C-alpha cells in the first residue's frame, strides 16, 4: 500500500469509519460558556491531556477500567455535535479542528497542546499503522507516511496550518497554550498551570497534595501505558500499542538526514516571523547525525 487510505469529505481526509455526518454535525456545534475544549493536532498529547483534565474534575480519581476516555471527553468531529450537546455540564470536549473551524464562545476555555513536528510525525505514523480499519496501512513504511505528512496529506491536514493560527491565540485569557515537551519536563508545573487556568475550584483541588500526587502518578507514561483499553479501541497484537513511548526526540531514530532537512526547511519557512519559530529548543530540533 503506497499511502494510507482515507474518506475524502468536503476536502478533508477523515479516518475510514468516521461518519461524515458526525463530522458535519461537529462543525455546527454551538459552544457554551462552561465548555472546555482540548485542541490538538493529532498525536500531540491529546489523550494525556484528556486524562489529566478528567482526573482533576474527579478529584484525583483515575479513569477506571471499563470506561473509555473518548466517551468521557468525546471527540467532537467523531461523535457529532448532538452527542456533545447532550453531555452534562461542564462539558469537556476533544477536537483536532483548526482554529477557524473550532466552535467558539468567548467564555469557553481552550487548552491547546503543541508537539514538535518531528516526534509528531513518528507518533502519527505508528497510529496510522495501528488502526487498520481506519487507514489500511498496517504494512506501510515510515518513508511513505513521511511524504504524506510533509505534504499535509493526512487526516486533519497540514500540521503547520493547524499550529500557527493557534499560536496566534496563545495570549488570550481563555486559551492555555502548552507544549508536550514542557509537560514532559515538568508535569507537576503543567498540572498546576492547568488548574489555575480552569479556575478557583480546581486550584483548591490541587492544594490537596493527595489529589495532585494522584494526578501526577496516574497520568504518567508508566501508568497510562497499562490498561490501554481505556484510551482506544483494540489494536492487533503484533502492532504497536496506542500509547507507545511518549518520548521527546524519538524521531532521531526514524528520520534519515534528508528527511530531517526537508521537515526542518518546511518548519523554518512556515514559522518564520511567528512565535511558533521559538516554541522548541535547538536541542529538540537538531537534525545533525
């Protein structure tokens, strides 16, 4: 298979099996003042943030076995606006939509998590290989996927077209902009920042050190890599787990020098003159081999 397969719908590439009518319905959802959106480009820490947010709301209790995070914090364009509107308040909503398409309310809260495009591409590759019914790419190579990623010919489109408009919103009071790499380096600080962003009730929760330590523990990679039925549907045993490594810099074991140069060039071109150009240290993006 040369490339992953998708459902083409109104110029969007959707995973096969995602109902186009739910995608359309998600676009028309009317955001409410009490809503909290987790916004990411795919494979940038979405599930991690979903679990952190869920645990904060539930006073440090981890998501139990038998529940699925995507029913608790649903994916708007997968389940549709009617499903989300029927949730009890406060609603916690996941979306991969671009800034222009994300339902907006000035009193809703938006948590954006950005991940460097190199590690994102590798994680996205394993995701695409793992969900056979969505992409039919189980035997696909990283080289083939990389060309699709570089061209923006993957589900939810071009990485940079997603990132940069959200970077431009990062200083708004109802937007919390985090990077995956900062969350990895100091998860406690990220959780505290999130609690302050969510409001006084959540600050009070993390003042209870038992709650804070429970969130830190149960949202760690070691914990979340166990009992993965909570995060996604079943994947074939011979393929990589949904939560695979969670590392920063794993891309260096996958990219060729030529691929690193290609993505570095696009990164520089697309982020020039924007705050996105300085989101990550040179150490993270260094492509010298």
